[in-house]
């Protein structure tokens, strides 16, 4: 069986869709699974176990100059790449006009079918062309987690039951992590390093700077170093403010997604706002606390409660609430920041 997943963006949504790939692998161990994704997220999808071929597109860039000569050349090259294979199932997990266009361009075997969602789900975007293009439009419950939605669509399309086990299959290569993330306990005597993910594409999801500074100081006092990743000059400036006065703080250089995956995987845990990088921490099965200013953790937050928690308060969670959640998920960490065997 050859399956094409169409999930173009954004970072968190791409991570959530990885769980569906693992389900397909369990149901059909011999399946060939390819994935169409925006080029910027392709390095991460290449880390997803079970994905044979990643087909990169740049729809976000192309739509800025639809009739441009370079855009037409790039689209032709993408379409040729996409049409190298014919698929038994093309599954649109995005539910938007742009993903419907990609699904429509993909090739099917004689009895192959295109599948898509039949309806919107709470809090997620949906556009009607996705079901117009589909041979089979699959109805979904309105109130459903983003990862569960992708898993349900694939299970209904391919005829299996969503397994109880949840895994994302995101692989890291710890030997390629930043040098300061290797052998932390041996080199520094710290319990480990906790990454603080403060950056987000939406300002209303952010957590106050003074909260981050207080939390970072508590982590230092408790024997943990602090790592501060960033993806822009503005986020780097916030990192500098958080790190100011701390004894054990690392401001990471700006990293590619695959390099970020490798270094995150070496952390004792991650505390972050609702962002793609926080969802990467979940997929890596790290100890994690996710901070919510809105009651939307049911849709995008961690689904397992033993080592991953969501904290929701309005207007924003206080430091004590986040610290309590961290202590709960970190309870099993040994003196070196790792879970004892």
C-alpha cells in the first residue's frame, strides 16, 4: 500500500500529524508513506519514523507571486516530483484549499482514492474545497484534539481502529546536539538543563518576562541549568533578559529544526508556551509543562499526564502554578536529570 499524507504546515500541526503515521505503520507494517509539507518543515518530517519520501513545496512563497516566471518553474518541478508515484490513498490532513489543490494534483492507482475531512472541528481552520476534491469525505466529532483528529482521519480512510498507544516517532540524534548540552552533569554538576520556550507566533500566547525570570531563577536554585532557544532577533533579546544575572543559563544560537530537535532531546525537560517547539518537546517524550492563557489545551496540549502537563489560568498562569506542575512532572528525575532505570 502506498499512502500520501498532505499536511503542509504549521510546525505544531505537522508534529501532531506524526502520530497518525505511527498508527498507519502499526496497522500496515509494509506501507509506503510519503508526505507533502512546506519546505521549511521538511527537515523535521524527515525525522519522522516511517516516512519514506518527503515532498517539499513552497506554497506560502509561491502565492505571493502566482504568475511569476520562477513560481511557475518551481510549481512545475514540484508537480513532477509529486507525480513520480501513484498512490492507493491520498489523505488531506490540512483541510484547506491549498492542501486540496495538492491532493488533487497527486496521482492515484486505478482503484486509489482521495480522503479528506467532511467538516470543521472546534478551533481548527477548514475550507470546503478539501471535501469537494475528495473521493471520500470523512465526518469527524467537533470537539477533538489536533493529534487525535489526524489519527481518526487516517484510521477511517484506511480501515483500522485508532490504537490506544500514542507515539509520534520523532527521532533525535543526541550526538549532534550543541556541545554545551552533552555530558551536562559530568561537566557542571547540575541535575540537567531545562529549555524555556518563550517564543510564539502570537503575542497573546506569550508569558510575562518577569515570570520567565523568576522561573529560571528557581530552576537554577533547584540545580538545573536553563537553555534559551530562539528563532528571531526579538526572541533572542528576550533570551538575554531572562539570562541576565543567572549563574547557569545558555542562550542557544539560532538552530535549524533538525538541530533544534537534537539539542532539545538532551534536555531534562522543557517548559514553554503553546508553540511548535513545545509540541516538539511532547513528540520527543520529554518532561514538559505547557503554558496556556486560553482554555485550548484540550485541543493542542499534551495528551499524557504522567510526565507532561498543561497549565491554564487567566489572564495567565502564575509562576507558582507552573513551578508546581514542573515539580510534578520532574518527580522521577534522578540526580543527573535522567530517569533512573
